């Protein structure tokens, strides 16, 4: 028997040696090596622990980290701050609490509170987010990106294998898709974790369309569920839209009879439904949250205009409307929303997929399954690619019709470019596969002459289509030059020249393979094409994927330490501008009034009353620094327990300004003479504004600015602050902890600059004293500067406790009236503003002592000792489904209070009040998911058992038939 097996063919070693002797094998090796090299050169350092893939180097641009990190080097990507102010902090909170044994359904730390673990928004429940749960936080993002590339590669390999594409094409398709504009620009958002499953989804859809096997229900369900759990359902919608069209065309072409077409449709739809059920434990809460909280108005596509010419041209000229990811842009959108890189070599390979026929016939005449798997796939994919380009980029009537569909009506069309780039990557993989095993052009011409009119017409149309697209690429590129600003024209033309050269070289290499029969030349040319795909992909991707030092991964600074020590469970802080990077509070677990999260309309109404210019986006909340003088005295901020206000060290100052002397001269500060002093003043001070250099003055390593209030006579330092600054220029605000300086104390200010490598002029008067205006604290406003240096922190003593007792109540039935009442500083702290009348009336003479118990993020528990009946008021953002209240364990009504918060009636005596958040719809969703899994397992077991019995019966019948007749 062993001899028979050996005679059946060579052993594995021999097969490997023979395979290596084939020229095509080296093309395959180089293709896979190129994919590996892309990984190594882009995310490799993060994978070996030399940095983090999360762009925390961007923190050097923000208060308070700029002072601590002291870096003059800017991150090469300034466009993905969302990933470090909301995505990563929320994920770290969810996974960190899970390690502590807590399921964080609620995030109490951002914007008065927001949903967390019960919905998929953070992307933490995606299978690709597993590293966040088990690895160090700084290391996890790089591994997540690696898993994305692995899943893309597996999906592309399975899909293209079905279509008979050589293995080298699988690697090229995976490389093109992994380096495409969408997968690069949206990295570290949930979007790419969803999009990574699109190749697997199309593989499963293709199986369902062709194979007609019930098990493909599971094949479709797994990627659908994985995508839905990824946290960005719009990508799922786009994929299913294009996938549905693909499925319909594939099943009709493969079967051409209505019964198998219907059967395949049942399998595909069943798989989608099963995938929805598998993810129902997250989808049901998400649906409830979206319908009650998310405002989709203004988020969708409007008008018939697609992304337009420059974003389309960025597919082959990556910087046509911006300078990589560094911030300089002249398009009408954020580059993240339109970057569409594929590479000019990939564009040429798409043309090759249309023009070049594969060598030999795929399958024999009797192999119907192979024919069905491969027949028409290129034509269908190319047609869908053309349709997607029209919808996403060119617009017009087609887009006007599509935008009325679900998902398209609530998302900008630019995000649908993921479908374009996926289909393009597939076509590039097919094109390279045909390049690896092409039918020679001369053989093609022979076949063309012998073909019938219909086939000839098809080939002519294919050539015409490629020529039409080639002309279109040229014209679109010329049109994209028009909006380029003058200072970037030369740079852009040089890039166009480089792209043109790469394109011509790629065309020549493809022509060499197609025209000549030499295997050596074909191998060399194919390897050259791989290089032309991989090298530009690495060059285009690296600026978008900076590897940050692990020292920049959310370091704790003095300002953050102050907040951690002083912001209790009864308080919050609010941000101005980008200080503290609103939303990062989730990482540090400090309660914040502002932040980056979905918020209720009631919370937004309150915040807009504080600052009408807030909410640059629907979810981003921070206050304008110029409003600091009003913010410190806001009645609404008092009501939502905002005890602290954080600002940039140079932000406008709170208090009353006193003008100083006119600036007439300059004092040039140097290393040898680094200080200048002001004239004398008396009394308390919140800060000063001095005149810095008339033109921005920087230093190679930054400078240290120290401002000290020095008592006249004794020379004692009454207040002092020191900040690292990259440069100085113009008026400079400096906050000082001088509000307690006695009115009779005489002092002067000493301004010192060190670390400069050039003269730093400071404005002075004729006598050489530094000129400056003073900002005095307002008597009785309760606002104090409590921290300076890396950030300015104001303490607002008028803020009420987050959980407080109200012994009086007023009722305001409209939101406008409630906001007006809460703005009124004369409203007593112990009065609650109710949204509707209740059966209870608080006793104005009653008092109560409230003690918070426990630290569960999902609940607020208070021990109440009351002398009379009244209200326990909680100033969290509670006007949303999921919150319930109990008093001594008995359910009670949670009434709307202070517009966005809630209140619970508590009778006299000692009681325990608990407000708890439970994910709405979680039980229903879990039951649906659990039941679907159980049913799937039972059906699988039954089908397996019946199949085995049927095989046994068949074998038994065969043995009886072959038994000799007596």
C-alpha cells in the first residue's frame, strides 16, 4: 500500500522543488513578500513594541500634554483626533472595567454620561477588537490593524480562489485594498474594522449565489454579524447594497433558471437575517438608542453631486487636493472623507483585467460547477465598479435616486467609496492574476478572428471601454489641477509627473508580459509591477500611519493629576477649545461636562444656552475660549455641577481687565539677560497680558516662559507659573494664582524666557518696565485660579453637587422656559425645575444629608437622611431610555428635572436611593441572539445526523447490490 501511495506522485519536498523551478512561482513569492513588506514598513515598529499605532503623538498639540511632552515635531497625521478623544478612551474604559469584573453599560465620564457597552458604537465588540481586551492598550491598535489586513487577505484569497485567479493575484488584491484610501484614512476608527470583512462577505455571497448549499447561510451570517458588531452600520449598508446587486447578477448568470435563483436568494437572505440575529444583542439596543437619541438630520447626502473630480483623481494622485495627512487641504471636505488612493499601477491592472484573457480554459466542458463559479465574474465586477464610481464620484440622477435609500439617506456619500475601492482592488487582483498567467496577445488575435460576431463585439467594447476610461483619467487629472492653490502647483505637477512615469512603466511591463512569450521576461515584468504597486502604497500610507512613542500614550500631567485629586463624584470639569481634548476624560475616569459623544437634545439645549457656538459637529462639545469670562459665571454650568473649567495657558482670562501702559520700546531677552520686570501694582490678580514679539519667534527646542509675582521690598514670590512654549508672538495671556493677594500688598511681575536660540523682544514702556494689562478677580463671583502651567484651571464655587437635595420646586412645561429658569442665577440651589406637575410637593423647611455610596459606573446610590419630604436631584444626562430609580429597593418614578437630569421623590427619614442604567432592549436582543445560535446548532446536528444515515443507507444498498448471488 505504501508503494502505491508513493507511486501516486512525488513527495512534498519534491513538489516544492518542482514548484520553485517554475518562473511563475517566484512571482507568487514576491507578491506575498510585497504584502508582508507593506505590513513591516507601515506598522512593523508598533508590532514589535517600538511605539504605538494609535496617533497619540498628536497630543503634543493639545493642552495639557504640550507642556509635558515638549515636542517640536508634529505628527504627520493631524486629521484623526477623533480616534484619541473618543474611540480609544471609550474602548479603554470598557475593556479596563471588564478586567475589574464590571460590564460598563454606561459611561459617566463624558458629556453628563453616555451609553457605552450596550451598543456597538465604540467598535469594541468587533472580533478584530480582541487585542483591546487582552493586550496592553498602547500595543493593541497595531495588532488590530494587523488583524484587519489578515482578514482582508483571507477574504480576498477565498474570493479570488473561487474565480480561478492565480495565488499571486490574491496577494495583490489584499495589498491594494489594505492600502486604499478608505482603509488607510479611517484607521483606528471602527469603520475599517467593519470594512475589513467586505471581502469575506462577497466570498460568502458568491457561494450562496452559485453553490446552492444550505450551509452557506452560516457563511453569509458570520461576516454580516462581525460587521454589525463593528460599530459602523453604514459600511454594512453600503456593502449589502453593492453585494445585493452582485449577488443578483451572479445567480442569474450562473443558473439562468428561476428556481435555483430563488433558492440562492433564500440562502443569501437567510444568512443576512441570521447575521442580524447573531448580533441582535447589540443591534436591538443600538436601534432603541438611535431612534431616541441620534439626530440623523443633516448627516445624509444632499443634492445630486458626488465627491467630484479631485477625490476621484486621488485614486492615482494621492495628494491632489491636500498634502497627505498633515493638514494643508484645499478640498471642500475633510480629507478623511474623500481620500481614495489605489495607485496608478492598480488602475492599470484593472484595465489588464478587462483586456487580457487568462491562459487556457478554466474547467472542462463537463465541469459545470467550475463554469458557474467563474463565468461572467469579471464583467459583473467591472460593471458594478463603474456604477459605484458614478454614484460616489460623478453623481447625477443615479445618485439622486440612490440617496433616497436607507443608509444613503443618513450618511455622506463619501463613505460609500469603500465599495468602489473594494471592487477596484478585486479587479486589480484579477488583472494581476491574468498577468501572471496570460493568454498571449497573438493567441488572442487568432481567437478573435475565429470568434463569432457577438464575441468580437464584446472584445471591441472592452477595448473601447478601457480607452474611454484612460482618456477620462487624463481629463479628470487635468480638471483636478484647477483648484490647487498657487503655492502647491509646482509640488503637485512634480507628483503628477512621477505618477505619469509610474503609469507608463506599468503599461510597458504589462505589454511585455502580454506580447512576448518569454517566461523570463514575463517573470521580471510581473515582479516589476508588484514593486510598482507596493512601493507607492508604502510611501502614500506612511504619513497617514505615524508610529507614536509609547511615552505619548495618554501621559498624566500636573493638570490631570489636579483634576483626578479634586473632581469628586459630585463634580465635573468643562473644557474650552481643545484643552484636555474633550472626551479623553473616559480614559482618565474624570467626570466631564463637555466631551465627544452622542448626547440628548436636552443636554444640547443646555450647552447651547451656555455657548451658542458650540457643537461644530453633532457630537463634539467644547466651549469657545473667548467666552471664559461668561463661562465662569454661568448658571447652567452651576446646575450641571461644573466645578472646574480647564483652558489653554494662553487662553483669555476670567475677571475684570485693567489696561496697562502703552508699549513704546522693546526689551530683548537673551540667555544672558532672560528677564524683564513690570512696574509696581497692588492687590489680587487672576493674570496678566503682556506684549510678546511683534512677529512669531520660535526656538529649535521650544522655550520656557516663567511669570512670577514678586512682592516689592521683600522679594518674596507671591505667585508663579511656568510653561513650555514652542514660540511667542503678540499679546500673551498668563493666568496666575494671585486671587488671595491682599489689597495693600505691593508687587511687580517678572517675565523670564529661557531656552531661546534668538532674541525674544518683550514690549516695555519708556522706563523699560514690561507693559501689561491686569485681570482682577471679580468680588463675590466665587471664581479662583487653582492651577497654572500646563493648563489653566478655574474653580467655580457656585457649582451645585451632582446629587443634591431640593426642598422646593418649580414647574416649567417647555424646554425654552426651563433653560431660561436654569440660566437665572437667582434660582436657589435647593430648588428643582420640573418638566411637569407631580403629585408631590417638597417641604421648603426640609433639609437632608446626602452621602454617595459605591462607585459603580452603571448606577448612582445615595444614602439620604431627610427631615421632610423632598427631591433627590441628579444632574446627569438622564433623559433617555434605560434609567430606573428605586427608594429602599422599591421602584419609583424618575421624573425629568433641570431639563436634562432627573429627580426622585424621597419622604422624610433615612432612605437609600438608587438610579441604575440597564441597556434598553438588551434582554430581547440577547434572547434573539441566543435562540438563533441554539436553533442553528440544532439544525446543524440534525442535518449532520440525517446526512450520515443517508450515506450509510447508500453504502448498504451498494454492498447488497455488489454481493454475489447464491
